[in-house]
């Protein structure tokens, strides 16, 4: 069933587990994520990122197919816009039936971020849609710098931001980055504990991929309610296709490749559910 993320993330926060936010890039990845979650009877957030739009899928197509499949599941499903860049994109997603949107204005000043987030909240809330914002910038793994302390979200800013916006969930920077890293990142767990204690809204971790199972399990059980994964899912799918090719030089059947990609992606998502200690939620 299609639900907004508000109550789900509150349940995750209270229950000390995290819900995976799995990016989809086409109808296949969407259906595979939903099947995995339904088989495990667990809540899932399926996310379409603005940066992935128009390569394999448009916002309209994503909304229509996601609603079609999500409404036929028995477990809770959130349809989320990941990294919306503008009010216009967030509004369009709300109008199309997304149940959760993220406005990423984290590159702006604190005050501008507050103001732009409030605009989106005003529109989204009138339509029963939850809003995620981000403060403190989560960079990319390729440019990852372990030694820079100013990458972390401060407790004062996070608490003030939630107070001033009333945002439903907040993405914070505690040491992860987007994409794949060289090596394993260093997570600032002290900062996570302080943030979880001081900030009312459930916390979100971006850049879950290749952050290390121990790190992610600790994040999920020590204060993070939603963990975004993308790279690990598509890499796992590609690895299975590659392994199939190595084993059988001449696979001529398109479906055989798709089946291999499905196995890889679903095994990785299942692994995420286990690492994040995700539990069933009844709404
Ligand atoms: Zn992100």
C-alpha cells in the first residue's frame, strides 16, 4: 500500500532500525525492489532521483508505474522524490502522486535553505506529502576527505533547522558520501548520537552504498531512520550479468541477462534490509 513517510520513519526511529530508500531507474528495478520488500513483509521507500530522470524514465512515467505496483502490495511503500532541486520539481512530484519529496537546498545558506524548505512543506503538507531536507553537505565518495571536520552537520544547526521548518525528516552529514568510495568511510558516531538526541525529526543517511555493513548497522540502530542506497544495487546487478557472461560466452537471450541482473539487485537489497535491522510496520 502506498503511504507517506511520516509515520513510517517515526516508527523506525522509535524502533531503532532504518528503512532502505532504494533508488529505481526503470520499471524493472522498481518491480524488483517492491517484490523483495513484499516477500520479506517489510516497509520500503522507492526513490526516484531528479538526477536520474529522463535517461530511462521520466518523472511522469515513474509516478504512474510506481503507483500501479505500489497500490497492489500489502506492505507499506513510500514513493519518494530524491534530491529535488527546486520547488517546481517537488510540486510536480506531489501533483503526480509522490507521497514524499526531498528538497535539497543544502548548498544554500542556512536561511535560504530554511525558506526554500518551508515553501515546499507548505505545498506538500496540504496534499498529505512528507518532506525531507538536508543540511551539511553530503559530498561524493570519489572526493571523500576523512580529515575534514567541517563536512559534519552541527547539532545546533540541525535542531534549529527542524524547529524553524517543521520538516518531517532531515538528511545529515556524519561521514558518508554519495557513490562508491576508495576504502571505508569514517562515521562520526558521537555526532550521530548527539543529533539523534537533539533533533525531533527522524534522521536520514545519504550515501549508504559501500559504507561498510558494521557502519550501516550501527547507524540504523543508533539514530538513523532512513538509509539511501543506489550504487550498491546497480553494481550488484551488473556483477551478476558479468559473471553470467564469463560463465557462458554466448548468452543470446535478453531475458537471461535480465534475470541475472534481478538476482544481483534483489540479493543486495535483501542484504540491506538485514544490515539495517528493518522491522515490519503496521500503520
Ligand atoms: Zn543523496
